[in-house]
C-alpha cells in the first residue's frame, strides 16, 4: 500500500498528521514565496520537530521556496536560488526530512534552453546534498526545464554527470502534468524510465483542461482529471503520495476518504 499524506503547516505538522491519521506530511519552512532563510517555528526548533516526528513515526518532506530557479541565466536569480536551496537542504537535514522538493525552474524566451540544463548540472554538482533533493515537474512555460518528458530527460542527462546524482530524485505532480498537455499516465511511465523511479507523487486534481499550462489544484474528483486516471496515477507512480489540494485539513480529510473508498 502506498504511503499517503498531505501538505500541512510546519508548526502543527505532527498534530495535523495525527488528525489526518497519515504517516507522511509535507511542510514549508517559512514563507514559500519569500527569499528569506528557512525558518523552523516548531517548539524546540529543529531538534524538537525531529524528535516529535520520530516519536509519532511521521515522515516529513520539505517543499523549498517557489521563488527558487537554479536554471535561470540571470545571476541575480540563479545565485540566490542556489544559496537558498542549500540552506533549505541543510534545514531539512536537521529535522530528519525524507527529501526536499524543488521546482524545475525555467529560462526566458530569449535564452537557449541548454543554458538552463547546464545550470541544473552546476547546481546539483555544487550542492552539499545532506538531504535527498527531489526535482518536481512544472505546469507551464515553453522554456520550463521540467514541463515536458523530453525536457525532463535532458535535465537528467545533464545532472547524471554529477557525483551527486545518487542523492537526487524526482517528484511527479498530476496537476502540473495536466498543464503540460501530455498523457499523464504515459508521462509517469516515461519519467520513471528517465529517472529510475518516482520518489514522491503530488496527487492533485486540476481545475483546468489539459495543455493550458495552468497550475490550479482541485480536490480529488472535483476537477478535470477523472477518477480512473487519479487512481491509476497512484498505481503507476509506485511512490509515497502527498495531497496539495484545497480546503486545509477538512479538504484533505475529504480527499483521504475519497481515496479510501477506492481502496487507497
């Protein structure tokens, strides 16, 4: 049976895991839309959160700030992105996290995409990966590094030249994949083949039709993906799954019940 959990608030992560009766959660360390250094607000700091998670037997994933874009050709974005990603990896390691999720990033329409792939190699090769680094597919942008299967393959081709590759995995988001316009189930198979396996599934329905590039999550069964696709995505990914659906704990409880009714 796949481990299934949800994205929750860091301060209440362990209580929320108990309320939802889930073995894994995903959190952000501070404001995910900020360049500020990751912050651990849990009582007792990093050691307090680590101890509480171990006692409750809850596995934690950390989602890095959305502003990070290590692929960028702009030094004012790329260099701070690498620094913030390193700080996030270090903070995640201090709480015993199972991995740090980071978006694949993009280059501009004026850039050669190869520059973005090369920047991904440089980032991976230059990091001290004290906690597994999990790169997530993204929904939109023609020059996004992780939107399409072909571009994901190019990222992996580049970063596989780094000795750090053994500490790098991938996150597959079903809503983001819908934004790409590719067949989601075929894309899961391709990504598993390209990367050697999916480390984490972000299980989200989508408010939008395929190929729009939109990233608007919906609760399971309330969007455009359909029941059969969502359940088969869990089967195909063969990975722990995190819900990033709307509605807070109440929404997550409804989504977990939806999955339970379908044997997940």
